[in-house]
C-alpha cells in the first residue's frame, strides 16, 4: 500500500490514477493551504514568476481584483501543470515554462533578462519556499520580490495511518516537496515510528527532496522520479509495484 502525503485535492487525483493501475493507496495529507488576497504591484516591465498551482488558485479566486495582471502581465512559469492551470483562468502571455526551479534559474541567468531589459521579477509564492532557489537568485544578483499569496500549514499523521505503519501495511511513501518530507520525518520521530518505517521505500519528486529523506537516515531505500512531474512519478510507482 502507498501512503500519499500530498494536499487533499492533489492527493485524490493521484490516488485515482494509481487505483486505475491496480495500486492500493491511502491518503494522509501533511500540508494544507489557505489562500490570501495580497496587492501585487503591476508594471509592464515586471515578470511574474509562478511555481505552484496554489498561486494560480489564488489568482483565480480573486480574478476580478487581479484582472489587469492576468490580461497584461508577462509570466514565467515552473511546471507544465501550473502553466495549464493558469491558461484555464486567462489567456496569459507566458514567456517561459520550465520543468523545475533549477531550470528556471538557469534560464534567468543565461538570458540575463534583468540586466539587459531592466526588468524585475515578482515571485507569486507561498509562505514556504525553495530556499536554495532564493539563495541562488540573490547570489546571481537577480532582482526578485516575493508576494505571498497563500500560507502553508503542517498537518499530523492520523491515528489510522500510524496503525497501518505499525502493522507493516505501508510499503511506500510518496513525497512531492522538501517541506512535506521534513514534516514526515518530524512526525515519525515524535510518534517513535523509526523501527516500523525502516523497510518502507520512499519515492520523491526530486533529488533535493530525496536528499532531505536520506539525510534523516530513517529509510533504507529511496527513489527519485526521472522527471519532476506526476506522470513520471506514476511510472516510478508502477515500476516498483511490478518488481
């Protein structure tokens, strides 16, 4: 059985896809979101960077207030799924879509968007962010301003999930973010589940998430999807099931 730790809405989509493949799953979301309206400075020389579906959902929820931004803004997007969600609420002018934040960083540095065009980047993000990305942005003197559109709240492992872990009914855990990985590790230690989870495999969306897991030394086997997207993750889980 696979433990899905994604936020509830995304977790249900993943569970449905895996169920079609004959994979048994249980959902225990370890994070939830609260959307907020925040003033976003609009200027034609700004680029608007979006890397999460939650930011898009905030723009959609307050669409009337963000109408000028959605109609006239120029967007940099991380993830084809995020770009697809953005296209559902407007006809955005998307300058670039990259697979992950590392690829976006390389694009910004290579094209020298800010230096050559005197542009600024407004990062529409959540309260929890990829610290490595922010560090590299600052290191490369990229002018970036964050506007936090949603807050991220950590959740607990449910008693039913803990019971499944103790009964050795969980074979794999799926992780889509480093923050979720950190929450899971803290919960395992708090509930004293170290021995119970030692044989569980962890499948992570990226090498950075996998690094968080491996540094905990809690799990014997960890795996990373070939690409940072749902399709690749499902392929990995199907492969593990077949073995």
